[in-house]
C-alpha cells in the first residue's frame, strides 16, 4: 500500500500502549503493508510518533478509537486543531475519518455525522476490505459508497443501516503478537504483553453494555495462547508480565489449565476483575502464584434482592467467603466495584451494601490488608435491557455516595466515586442522537469540560431531560434503527426491562 494511514489515540502513548485495540489496529495495518503513523495527544499537543509532524492532508485515512463517550470532546478538539472539517459532508478530500470502539459500537449516532464511517463491532474480519477501498483510485464519494456496502461499517451520509460485525473464531483471527513498547515510555499498566483470553460474555447482567456488544462469548484455545507466547516475534523477554484480557475470565473452559501453564512457564500475570461465583480455593491459589497482588471483584451491590433484579446474581455471602479464602492464602489487597442509581434501589439495599463492605473491611483490616472501593453511578447504556432506564438524578446520587462514603468510614483504605456530573453527561452522550453532533463540534472548540458542555448546550437550547428521563418501553431507541444486532433485539431487551420493572415493583416516578 502506498498511502499513509494514521492511527489516532486521543490520549497519551502510555495509555495507548496498554490498549489491545491500539496494538491490534497498528499491527493489522502494518500487516496489510500500509505506512502507519501513530498519533497521540501528549500534554495537550498532537504528537506523531512516526514522523516529525502531523499534516492531515498526508493521510489517506485516520482511524480513531473511542473507548468511552466522554472522549467525544477529545475527538472534536482534535478535528478543531488539525483543521479537518467537523462534519463528513463538509469534507471534500482526504483523510477519511473512521471511528471505532465500544462507545460508537453501542451508539454511533452522536458522532455519526462527524465520522466518514464508523466500524460497528470488531474490525479484524473487515479491516482488509476497508484498506482496499482506502488504497483504491476511487474518488472520496465512491470510497464512502463502497465502504457502506461492507457489513459492520456505518456511513451516515449514505443513510444505510448496518449489522454489527464480530470475529467468528478468535483462533483464526488476527492477533498482534508483536506489541512494540518504546524503551523510554512506561505504559500505564507497565511493560506488559496483552493476552486476550476471551471476548464477549455469556452472562446477562442487565446494565452491562460490554457483555452485550461483544456477544457471542468466544475464547482463544489454550493451544493457540501457548503457541502465541512461545512463538511471538521478539520473544517475551522484553515484557515484565502478561495482562490477561477477558470480561469473564473463568468462563473460559481451559482457564485453570492456562494459569497452570503460565505458572509452570514462570510468567508473571494478572487476571482482570473476576466473577465471584467462578472463584474457588484452587483458583485463588493459582492467582496468587501468578504474582498478582490485588484481587478485583465487581459485586456491584451487597443487596441480594437488587443483585437478583439486575441479573448479576452475586451475593454478599459469596463475596465474604471468597475474601476469607483469599486472606487465608495470603492475598491481602482487594478492589471492589459497586454501583448505585437503579430504579427501585432502596435504603435497605444500600444498608446491605454497607453491611457487606463493613464486614469485608473488618476481615481484611484484621489481616493487615487493604480494601479499595470504587463506586460508580449507573449509566443507562444502549443495547442493554436498561437502555430505557433513566438517570437517577444528581441529588439522589450525591446522597447515596455521601451515605456510603460516611458509612464505610475507616473500614476501607480508599473510596472513590465517579462525580455524578460526569455520569449525567455520559448518559446524555450514550443515549443521544445525531442532533448532538453539532454540540459536540462546538464543545471541542472550547476550554474546560463540564462547564463548556453546559454553556454550549445552553446556547444551543438542548433539552437534556429527554436523554435523562425514563423512556416508554414501547419506544424503540434510535440506534436499533441503524444497527442490526441479532444478539440484542429490541423485543428481547424490552422483555428483560419490563421484567426488571416488575421485580422492582413500582413504576418510575417520571414515566
Ligand atoms: S457485568 Fe461482567 S459478568 Fe455481567 S455481563 Fe458484564 S462482563 Fe458479563
């Protein structure tokens, strides 16, 4: 390929190097034979790591990864600073701007008019087709027209719907076995080789977008992982550890054998947050032997009632048992993720959570360990059964956070909570439509974050309540009109939502 391809990560290279998507796109593009320039934002400045400068007109295409919605501001600022017109329809020359990542796979609409194309789903199986078109002699309008014919590519200007695309077989799919880490840059998660063990999740927690937009659950075979580690070009000596990627690690049928292999091969590794109900003494021992210091769990709540309603189905007694076993074998650091802001969540639910955390805190403290709590306001996300659920409201969230902070007290060694103002904005961006693209474009031209959103949205007379309220379950959210997803049909999600309302046994006040 004789054209230059830009891979833009809207944060620092340190963060990009800890992103599997960044390595994946870099290596796929290089494997295609393209001249790749990696571009990041360092201390607010655009930095090209493969050339001295960044001139947009040099690029045939820019791939920009958007892991979460608040990054829309960074996207817009990037376009503003590079002089690339904000809207696809205002562009008449290269580069073609292609977005991808979880945020836009869930709901591309707020930025769809800004992008020339959006990859809906996973890029592996369609990347070569996209690059063929980029590399062709077609003019820009024909290129976009051709791209809109690829399953998994949404071209807003063409006005078509598309189907979410996913890699059928991870063993057969491309994997970045060369993950280059520059000498002088320390990635945020350390000098690690990233191993994607599985993708998607077979569980059905009602609030979880990742579990849904990466369906179906697929895994890499033990054979293919061991082969990858033993034959990676450049070997494993330059990495200090492995980071195992998975939404639900122990749902991999060979998870135990994989950990045993890593231990016997003297790899240091860390497993991600694990479901409490998949842990047992043997697995905890394997995790410890791998050299992992912190056990990360996400029970979300200590209330049995709420956990059942959310279909998370992890209970306080299970968490307590796992923590006790972990302490017995010498694991001492724990991180727990909790959520608040659900319809029908009661004072008793919060008290149950406080009861669980206080009990865990006392057990862990007695053994000299540490318990960190991360509390997140619930954000209703597209393609989940709770996509109709409203935002809990600032007062309620602030109250719940304050209550938990006070009641956990000194039992926990650290407590952090996402500021509800960010959760509110994320809700707007998650549930918005193309009408937000103009506001996002203006937002990127301003300094500040929350305050600048506020002033731009006020100036544009945006009625934010439409994105924050509970939606009528009869209404089908707009993203279903543009994205076909056979695993997450609106009718199925709706049934699950109605069942949730039923269990919670009250109608939302503003519905
Ligand atoms: S919260 Fe975890 S277990 Fe539940 S669906 Fe999401 S990834 Fe799966």
